[in-house]
């Protein structure tokens, strides 16, 4: 088995870098400068989730190669994928993220096994390793460019309010394009306001309850309006009063097994696997 690693420091928070690592643009356009064409087979959202597949077309020693990988894990601290179709016996790609002061250390690791015996091992040394190093370097450049372009965006907080193994979802009544779909409570962070304070204020305004922020959930999610959504977890401070839909048409407490039944906004759907993990 062959293994190669590459690292890079990025001037952005780990949650933002994590979003860039998961973004389909990194796979589809980030490797194009070195002649690797990526295509994502995903849900409508632009962030990869477990189960999504990526196909890559490239040339090695003048020969065309096609391979397909499937995302196994997509979390705040990294992403992993494995080969499901291609000329190798085995291929695994892991990206790990660690906050280092204001910057994020990205570590990419690729391991693979050639099915061609001694000749395959020689090809690994002569061709495969050079290609993998080029891919890893191009990925770091693509992630850095995307994450650092997002780092200065204004923040919208989302809140996963968890109670008794269920999360609170609210159903939108407007605009017309989103009416009837579900989302987490939240809203934009005001100037001079902390994210935790924004979580408390938005839940009080939208639901009429007080909550206590308890942590973070998943990566950032880039929004079409030029902002970043950053999701926090919270718990109700008191059992009473029950939340009420002040700005929405309905509320629902949802267990892990029911999450997939709701028609979530795309920006919230990419975090369902993280929510399910917390509820489970």
C-alpha cells in the first residue's frame, strides 16, 4: 500500500475551511489546472454529505483514467472518501482539520493499493506518487482560495435546539419558493453581537423561549446571499413555556429517525447527518 500526505495552513476558521473542503467547487474546478476533471453526484446543495459520489477523469502517462469515490464521512474536523470504481484495488482519501490560533491546519492523506503486482509498484513510484502529490497540492490551493474568500463574510446563526433526543424544526410560510419547507431557527448576527448572544436573541424573537447555547454543529454553510450560516446547538432553559411559531407557520420536534421525512431547505439538509449524530 502507498501513502502520501500533504499539509497547508489556511487563514480562516476551521468551520469555514471545512465548508470549502466539502464544497463541490473544490472537486469540480480545484483540480482542473492539473488536468483532473471532477464531477459531483450530489443533492441540490453544494456541500458534500455522506453517500455523495465524485467521479474524476485524468490522464497518467498519456493513458485516460476514470475513477469514482464515495464520501464516507463529512464532519467539522474533516472529510473521508473511498474508491467505489476505478483501476486501483483500493483508494482512501482523508482530510483532517485542526485550529491553530486564527488559522487552520489542513492535512490531506491518500492511501492506495495497485492491483498490478511489482509492475504496479513501479508505476506507483514513477507515476502515481507524482500525480497524487500534484493533486494534494492543487486541493490545498483550491481550499485556501475558497475558504479565505469566505472568511470575511457576515454570519447567520442557525440553532439546533435539542430536547429529549429531538430537535426543533420550524416550517416556513414565505417566501413562496420556500413556503412549506423546514429549517432550524436563527438569523443574522448583529454588529457588536456575539454568535451565542445572537442564538439567544433569535430564539426568543422567533420562538418566544430562552435557550442556552451548548456548542457548535458541523461546518459553516455558504449562503447565496453572500453570508455564512454557522449552526450552534442549544437547550431550552425551562420546560415551560413551549416554543410557538411566531414567524413561521408550524413547529415540530423531530427525532433522528424522522429527520429525512421533512422537506428541509437545502442549506439545512447538508447538516442532517450531524444533527442525526447528536440525537443518536
